[in-house]
């Protein structure tokens, strides 16, 4: 399983919190790329509920990771 910023960003609008099955259902209904679906299928399914993409990919960059000052503009 590998995640890139482009792949993970496809799940930003997913119905969080969600289980693996709910995420797979969302990805399938939304027409999200096969790579995202394959990554979701590789998650261990222990009935875990994922609160956000950071639970799936801990290195997912947040707004704080970018050096853009919104107040400056």
C-alpha cells in the first residue's frame, strides 16, 4: 500500500468517521481511482473506525505543514 498526496486528497470529502467498508463504499460510488480503492482494501479490517485520513496515512500533510500565511493576503 502506498499513499501520495493526490491519492489521499480524494478521501478528504469522505464521510468521516468511517469504517473500512464505508470508505470502500464511498470510493466506489464516487468513482475514485482504482489505486485508492486498492489501498483501502489493504487496510487491516478489525472493525476499526477511522476518524480522518490521518488515521490511515499518518504523514498526510495538514495546513500547518505549508508555509502559507492566509492573513498576509
